[in-house]
C-alpha cells in the first residue's frame, strides 16, 4: 500500500513523539512518509515530503489553509490527493486538519458535511462511535442522518460490528424529547431504510455497549467527549490515589492485573484518535497531546481503513440514499 | 475579458449549491452566506477555492485576497469580487 502521510509537526509533543510513533509503525511493516521541514532531526531514515510551514494550534483553521499553503498539514492532505500517500494523520490543529482534508481531498459526492467520529471506550465491548465530535457546531437534521450512515460504516469496518445500532443523543429516550433539531432528526432517522435506528439515547448510554453509533451536533459531541475525558481521568486519578494508601497496597497488587487492561481500554491513546468521515480519503485526527503510542495506533487505524476501503463503503452508503 | 455579471452569478450559485448540497434556485444575490444559507467559514473557503479554480482559465492570476474574505457577506459580494477581477 501507499505510505501513510504523518504530519511530523502537529501536536503538543511534536516532533519527538510523532517521529517515535512513526518509526514504530514503520518497524511494524506499515509504510510511512513524514511531512515536515527539510533537515528534520530524528526521522530515522523515513522518507520526508518537505513542508516549510506549520499551522499552529491557535491559527484560524479555514484561513490558515490558504495562508500557509506550504504547511505540513496542507502538504499531507495534498499527498493523499495526489496519490503519494494512502491516508494522512495529524495531532495538530483539529479545525485546520479538517479544512486541509476537505479542501485538498474533497468531499465524497452527496455528503453535506464531513463529521469527526470518535471511538468512545466501552469496557468489555466494542467502542461506541460518537459523531460529530466537533466538525460542525450547528447541524441540520438531514446531516445527522448522513452522520448515522457514515458512522455505521466506520463502526462496521473498524470494530467489526455487523449491524450497528444507531442512537440519537438527546435528553430522554422518548421520541418527543429534545429540541426541534432532535425531533426532526428522530423522524428522519426512523424513516430511513437500511439502518438499525434504536431511537434516542442519553449521555449515560455512551459507555454501556447498548448502542454502537451515537449521532449529535458537533458542539454537543465535543462537550460530551471532553466531559468523558475529564471524568475518566478524574476516576483513574482517584483510584490510583486510593491504591497508593499503605493499607490498600496488598489489595492494589491483587487487583492491578485486572485493572491495567481496563485502563488500556479506557486510554484514548489505544484508539489513536478520531477520523474525519465524508472526505474523499482517510484522515485521522489524533489528540493534541498524542504520545508515540497514540500515533502508532492512529497509523494502524489509517492502514485498516485504507485496506477495508472505508471511503468506498461510505460512498456507496451515501449514493444509496441521495 | 468583459464581465458578464449574470453568468458569473450563475457560476457562483452553482458552486455554492454543490458545496451546501442545496438547489441552486434557492440561492439569491441578497442572501447572506452565514445567516441565510448556513455557510460556515470552511464552506466559504471551499467556495473561494472552487471559484479560483473555475476562473483560472479566463483569468490566470485570479485569486481572492485573504484580507478581503471577511468582506464577503452576501452572495452578491462574491459576484462583485469576481466581476471586478474581470475588469467589470
């Protein structure tokens, strides 16, 4: 396969952790091409597409893609567009990553808006796919139907869920719950053939395994995601703090073999990041604080999505309804 | 090249319709990108990029100045910009 293009300069821990993850991916047999400044140290001999600029975290997403045309992000997206790479991954500015992918790769025909899909861990089960996790602050009910279709393809291709159950995030399970957008979306989703719409779900359902794909607007999705991240960190911190007490050390040593795999399940680095669905290529959006492990797993995810032709499957799913 | 305003308006509407996945007949000159059509900043950049490509043959150096983008509020603003670039 063509290499996965890695934005070497994107993220709070770039380039060190990004390069380390890229090298690990390469050593595991996944072809990787870095996108970064010429003469970048620590590439370990990986091929490099030169790019002289970096879109910073605080840069305006849409404008920066035009003003920094030789940026690592834009060049990574162009590498996919031009057939030099099979996919791209960045831990940099999320909005700019989305803009670069959208403007350079283009949208899949019929897709109204791309959406960011994020795996939410489910202890003992397949992750729940949450979308939109931040690409579109405001949405229309029709877009949520497409998000459901795209999310179902992703759930199926990434996590092997054969007939993903779709839920609409709202403030109650009854159909009449929620604002106008949710009510309209409920009607549309109920009337859409070919998907297993199970109705409204609530925030507490996200990590239960009772739903496989949860759709919402990007504003709500991002708030939900950040709330979950913060909550999980607080719980893990509280657990380790409790186990640090001398009187619990024996119990902690006994429980640790069971807790460590659980910790890995809940660790966002395990999944390597989110994916931008609806663009004409594979684009992985990693967390800004991504470690080498997160980048490695993000590259693995990119490879899987290329090899399972997720983009083609989304194209087929959308074409079947427009 | 002489500016053909109605033709340019049609082209702008066509590109915008593709980007917003709506029917071009729903788009009029007076409409605001953001308030009336729901176009966000990314959609506006998509439009600008696609118009630059569309007019690259008739006007090879045509490019929207990034400092001018904030001034593009309505569909008519974008049409005026292209018309001016064509010497209209």
